[in-house]
C-alpha cells in the first residue's frame, strides 16, 4: 500500500510517498523561512500563496523520483488541521481534488498525530503503549499512546508552546525567526550556571506546562545584564542567557516526562515536533529514561519539524485500520487530538 502525503499547515510545504513495505519512496520539503524572515514571524496570507505555488510541482517531483504514476497510489493523505486555515485549505483542496480525480480515498490527518507517529519512520520503532512528548512551535503536549487513534492527553501548555518560547526568547536575543535552532547553537557558547531561570510548574503536581513566564524572565535578564556592555561582552552574556533558558526548558520537559512515565507505569518515551531536534533535550531525555530502565525514541532531525512523510505514514495507518473521517471538505484550524 502506497500513500501520497501533503503537509501545508504552516510555513513548510512537505510532500512524500510512503510505502508499507519499502518505507519512504521519495520526499520533498520546501521551507518558506526566507519569505517570512523580514516580518519576524509567519504571515498567513504569504504562507497560503507560497503553498499554492509549490504543492503541485513538488507532487510531480516525488512521483517522478519514485518512478510512479497516480495509478500506483492507494490514497492521498493531507494535513486537515490544526494550523493556519488558509495554508491548510491549500493542502486540503489539492489533496481532495487529486484523490477525487484519481479515484482514491482522501485521508484527512491530524498534524500532531503526524508528529507523534514520526519516530515510526525510523528503524528503531517504538512499540505501543508509550508516552509521547510533542513539542512544536504551536503545541506542547504529553500524550499516552495505546495504538493508532488511541490517544489520551495527559498535559499541555497553558500558555506558550515550548517552540514559541524558544522563538520569542531568540527574538529578545536579537535572532531572526525561527530562532529556536539558532538559540540552541548560541547556548553552546554560554557559561553553564551563570544565570538560573525557574522550572515553571514543576513544584506542584500535574503534567501541564507554562513557558510564557520563562520568556519574560529571560527578557528581564537581557535588559538588566547587558546595559553598558561592549559588543563582545554582550555576545557572551546573550550566550549565557541562552544557555540558562535552554537548560530551564529542557529540565522542565524532562521532569514532566519522568512524571508522566511514572504515572502511566510506562518505560517508552517518544519525542517529536520541531523542538525534539534540540540536542540538549535529546541528551537529557536519554539520561532520564535510562535511569528509569526505559528508552527514548525520536525521528531523525529532518522529520522532527513539519514534513510530508509523517502525514503519508499517519494516513497509511488510518487507511489500514479503517479509521477514516467522513468525506466532507474541511480544514480545521483548531482540532483537539
Ligand atoms: O514542528 P514544527 O516544525 O512546526 C510546528 O508545527 O510548529 O516546529 C517548529 C518549532 C519552532 O518553534 C522552532 O524554533 C523549533 O521548533 N525548533 C527548535 C529546534 N529546531 C526547531 N527549538 C529548539 N531547538 C532546536 N534545535
Ligand atoms: Zn508541526
């Protein structure tokens, strides 16, 4: 069985073909970062227009690379939500139209389900059940996963998502959007322990997160500590603040993951979403799970962020287990998992 996957929920056009025997046959990712760079964030209207320009050419490219024709496919999966409604509508309308024209099932996929199944694209596949930490620009969630479509939300952010906090703090440090990966690089040059930031909501029970206070605390440090400094001193202080910020986010996520695994009596942890590309987070969670006698699973870095392969894979699972939504034309900007 072979599925075409289409991801257009935010600022990346991701297209892929996944085969249940051969795995990923081909995939393409076009990032709009340059389009939005001047604006300091994603401009929804520009995102939609760029998806319109890129989606069909990339579909042609993946079919050509895999040496396939539409007749060789068994379904078309597309991200139906959550995300930017205009951007979603592009993938949704192209996906549904192609499926209709090619006489194939159209498979609406939840973007976060795509992320949480992304580790299944790797050789070391986690068995069910497991706890998944989903950390992206729009979401921070802990989910118990018992099987395809069997998801129980254990906790989530009550304000900013982890990636959003990375991006906002990066902006305070003078970095361009999306600043998460650049802040992570900057943190490597920082002095460990020069500054200490809080680990929000870890001193009380529960599995929810809050990251907006952490960004504010980092902003206060930037204002207080960098006045009257030379450029070189400023660069070092920025790196020290980046280090303290990253450490605080990583520790907070690790504390809650450990709590979730203990609460659910599980040993397998999956991390996915853009922030799961963070090396410091991966190292910390490897140690945390090892101490519990467990294991952590994550996708390769290019499948941590938005991509078409995870949507094709999730679509295949939905089709194989007969879990298809009713065939209405819908994009859902908000959609609980
Ligand atoms: O999953 P994703 O590509 O898009 C959403 O669905 O939101 O995640 C993007 C987020 C951005 O906030 C980006 O700054 C963050 O993931 N990110 C990182 C790293 N790589 C991407 N944050 C921290 N460290 C990284 N290495
Ligand atoms: Zn995402």
